[in-house]
């Protein structure tokens, strides 16, 4: 019963890890520890699609056209706007 709940919730939330799936299973009044969630997920291997989105950690680098700025070089947007 616990294994079925773990697989069902893992497929519903594929990007979540055992530390988030475990509490959801326990909310359903089932006794399970996070290590068991990890074991079941490894055994069942629910496929998680890779993320295509790449996000810069400290801002975005973009190229501006010479007509938009004085310098015709790369600009760094650090996102420090009020």
C-alpha cells in the first residue's frame, strides 16, 4: 500500500525528491520513512523528463546591437532593479 502511494505521488510530482514525497505519503495516514521512499523510487525508477530550461545563476548575458548602446559588446543583466 505504501509503495503504491509512493509511486503514484512520484509520478504526480516527478521533480520532487524523497524529502517532499515522504510527508505527502504520511499525510495519507501511511507509515513510511524517507529512506523507504528513496528505495522504492530507485526500484520503480519513475522517469523524470530532463529540464530544457537553463537559467543563469547570477543574471543573463545578452548581446545588444550597436544602435541600442554606446558599446557594441556583451552586456550583463544582474537583475538589481528596485
